[in-house]
């Protein structure tokens, strides 16, 4: 899918813009552009939130393990005294 977008150049984008202009007309094109921009922005924000939640979920078990190891090491140190 990514290869498809890499093959678009300036002439291809101009053709697509021209077709969109013919289909939707000059008055609706800015509205459509704003709607697409909002949708992309919301998608990015949502994906950022999901990424943060996943990272926090992965970090919690690591922090719990670190706390358990510290407690075990402290208990072992007291047992040796």
C-alpha cells in the first residue's frame, strides 16, 4: 500500500485534483479538504493515545518486577544480617 503513494508525483496529483474539482465543484472542495484534514488529525490523536496506553501497559509489569526484585534483595540482605 505504501508503494502506491510513493509512485504519485506532481502530475498525478494535479490530475486527481482536477478530477475532484470537476466532480465536487470549486465551492465544495475547501469543505472536503477541511473534513479530510480533521479526520487525519483525529486519527493521529487516537493512534497516539493507543500507543501511549500500550507503552504504559508494557512498562507496568517491568516496574512491578523491579519492585519485587528490590524487595527480595532487601529481604535477603536482612536475612544475612
